[in-house]
C-alpha cells in the first residue's frame, strides 16, 4: 500500500515498463483535490492496447513508501481501471529500486 498525499491507496500497479505515473480520476476525486489544481498535459498517454488518451491534466503529489517521501508527477486520466494508480520507472528510480539505464 502506498500513501499518496494524505490518502492510503490500495490497488496500485508497479509497472517497470511504464514511463510515467498514472492516477485514475476516481482516486483523484477521493483525494479531494480540485480539477483547477491540474496543470495542462501536452502529450497523450498511450495505453496498453495502443490507444491514446488525453489526460485531464498533471499533478505533483508526495508519495510515501516506508520512510521515504518522494514528490511524483502523475498524469490524471478518466478511464476505467481496476487500479487506482500506476507507478513506473521514474518512481522506482527515485526510490533507487532500479538503476537508471541511461548514462
């Protein structure tokens, strides 16, 4: 379980193949954050099936994992999912859970 903002989040996916962190709109609403706090997104999110989805926007929130707190930027999308959030390579690299492949 992760803590995003001040909310304990269940049903998150840790995906080493994901190049961005994704928050689904249902979680965004649970966090009681206003849509006006979203920053515009300039790129679409390309999903697992190859379809593109335009995010509602971007938001940076603290993510608590154990004793570490890392500010992460999430793309907020309004599509159905069994997950509340997806954290990917950026998050794993900031946790130092995986080494960067870029030199």
